[in-house]
C-alpha cells in the first residue's frame, strides 16, 4: 500500500462534487459483505446490489477490487492496479457501475456496451444513439431522455479529470480484463461464510 494511494483517496473524498452522479457513493467499513476480503478498505460503492470497490492494504499492493455480493462466485475481481487507474476507468466509462459490469460481459458486446452506457451516463446529442442505447439495454417502458449532455455528470467527470490528471483508457474493456487475470484471488482472505460456500 503506497502513500500515493492514500493521497488519491483523501483528495477524492474532499472533491467538492457529488460523486454519486458517477455511481461512486461514499462507503464505510460497515458496508462490508460476506465476500468483502478481510482487511479491506472500502473505497466506494455504486449504490445497488451491495457492489463496492476496495483495496486491501495488508497485501502490500494498491490493487482495486470490485466486490459483487449479488453476483456469482468468486464475487471479487481486481479491476485496477491502483486508485488513480480506477478513477481513469470511471472517467472513461462514465460511471463506476460500468466497471463492475464489464467484468462479465462478452467481448463482442463490450464496445457497444461502453458506447451506449456512456451515452446514457453523460448524455448524447444524437437521438438515434440514445434510442439504440435504450434498445441495447432493453429499457422499454422508460422515458427516453432528450438529446443533450448531462451537465452534472460531465462536471463531476471533468473535475475528477482535472484533479487527478486523468486520461481516457483506450481499450478499457481489455484493460480491465487484463487486470482481472493478473491476480489470483486465492491470495485474499475471506470470512468463514465465504470460505464455506
């Protein structure tokens, strides 16, 4: 665990913006679930299904993990080599929830997922793209937003980019998949409830 990771986390928590707009709600240690690694420091949550992001200082690594209690085993996936990289993924995708969803998406759907998800998160000036996004995600019955940018979300993403010097990650899907495959979660410790699954 580096002091740089601590510095990034402290700056993130002090940003004068509502991070929930990019699905990065504040979280405390009592937001842990049966599948949260022991010794985890919870960095944030998306606000749905218990999904949260953490690091594990005792590992001596700055890896950021997605924890998906309502998902399938193993429930925990490394998604970024450090918190700065995680924030670049949020910036690229338009939301933290997108990162968790990219873990299990089929490669042939990843590009469309990212394009349409970003259109819904930050908005789009293209009405056809918004309709395609609704069709892609099966959102029949929901009101289609008017074309245009979601200025509140764009503001949060821009403040994050300026504060942390974030750049978009060119192939964020491949990047996240590479991080996932780079670490064996058997190196993590879990509660007895997890171990007895």
